[in-house]
C-alpha cells in the first residue's frame, strides 16, 4: 500500500511550492514579493527535486533569502 501511495503523491517539490507560496503571500505587500514567488516557482519546476536531503538544503537557502529580503541568495542558489 505504501508503494502505491508514493506513486500517487505529488513530487516533493510541488508540495513545497505551495507551502512557500503561502509564506510569500503572508508577507507584507512589497513590489518584489510576487516577483520572488514567481522566480521560486519556476526554479522548483526546473529542478524536479525528489530527494528530501536536497530539498532541505534548498529550503534553508530560501529561508535565509526570505529573512534577508534579498535576491542575493536566489542568485547564488541558481548558479
């Protein structure tokens, strides 16, 4: 049953996109907010991450970027 469930569940990265979208939309209105959210959505779709360890590393970078309110970490993450 667990193997069948794993096949039907969405890839990890889609779940995280939804979580981060919620966080971004709860932030104060900021001209960069929607741009950053869109950039991350596109970035996650390109990655197609299925590995939890890799996902956690990316999550940590996103958290850093969000707290610093800067695109620096996103650019660093992308390269």
